[in-house]
C-alpha cells in the first residue's frame, strides 16, 4: 500500500458542555456529549521513504507545524519507523470554531499512517499518542458519539439520534485558552447523569463557556441572534465561535450573512474510519 486517498476527518458538536470543577493542576473538569457531523476535512497520504514528512494545503491554509504533522512525527517516534509521507490536507472545517477540526485531522492522520506504514499500533496506544496532541483526539480515534467527562479522557460511547443541524461559524474565531482563563467562567455546575441527557438530548443543559465567549467575541451573539430570527434555539459548540441548532423537519435555513461559514449538517452514527486500528472496540452503550 503506497497511498491512501480521500481519508475523512469529520467535525463534532458539543450538544452540551458543563464545567464541574477544576483539578489542582489547573485543568478544568467537564461533562459533555460529543456527536460527529458530516462537515469534514479530507486528507490524502503518499508514502515516502527515509522518514521525510511534508504537507500541502489545497483548502484553507493551516499553520506550518499543525496537528497533522505533529501526529505523524509522534507515530514515527513511537514506532521507530523509517517511513515518511507527503500529506495533502483539504481543509473545510473552520478553525477556532469549537468543532474539533484540528483534533479530527490529527486522529485521521494517526489512523491512516498506522495503516499506510504498517506500524500496527493498537487503538489504545494511538489514543495515548493522541491525548498528548489534544484532549479531543481520543474521541475522534474511537469514532463513536460519546458522553465525555474528566478533562476529556473519560469517553463512554452512546447512541445519539440522527438529527439535521444548522451550523454557523461567524468570521471571528476564539482561542480556547482565553475563555478558560477568564475569571467569570462558571466552574461549579452540578454533575449531570446520562439518563437526564437521554430524556431530552437536544434541549439538555447548556454550554458553560458561552457567556464568556459572547463577551469576548460579539460575533457569537450575532450568530445566535441569526438562528433565533429563524425560530431556532441555538447554542455554541465547544469553545466557539461556531453555533448550532436542530433544524425541524421541512424547514430550511435562511441565507447566511456574507463572510460566514454555514451549513446544514447531519450527525453520524460512527466515524468512517472505525475499525482501522487493531483491537478496535465496537461496543456501544445503549
């Protein structure tokens, strides 16, 4: 196998996000439900000898030393392989949106190169590499909608009903660190239970990061107002600045403002790459 083409890297939505505390090391404890959506990046991989790594951008440009190349280097270091790769990234998921685009790219890179290079690391070892790259990477590696706790490392697969969403990313972005540093951030939400979410999954809870995000980035509020103008109850995903709302049957979204990235999306039952890593766990809690 000398190449892999059209490798998908889907984005995610946080259907809710609560901050329940803070560890002594400063990391925040959270509860959330992550659901995969069909807004995705696409990657292509060509085998190169001698360990050389390169990346070419054919969509929106990304930083020179992005999570894709860092993931590739991490896999090389963990396995000792002398293989390299040329990676073509077709970037479609907006950056600084709270949609996990960079983490998803890193996860798909680990899964694809593990196959292309025949390094055969099991999923658990790939997750260990992924967690060092970003808290969301293990979720994308496991590839199933999930109830997520801790700092993002406690992942319980769950079923999430297939739903159409409007997802809107205004021009401005948000840096996650700026929200978590803010003294006004709510950090003491009562722990939720899965049965509470299951009773009303599309209306459950809130995003505790949203009030701070709206103050730091007025575009978040404008995006929520745009959804409200269509009768849609929106909330922010992740650390923003993208927002989303379920779209009722038969309703279409309004024309998006100029400069916004907006799509109608559906969530996905499973990641298209589930099963690419050895010892993949296909169990789902129901």
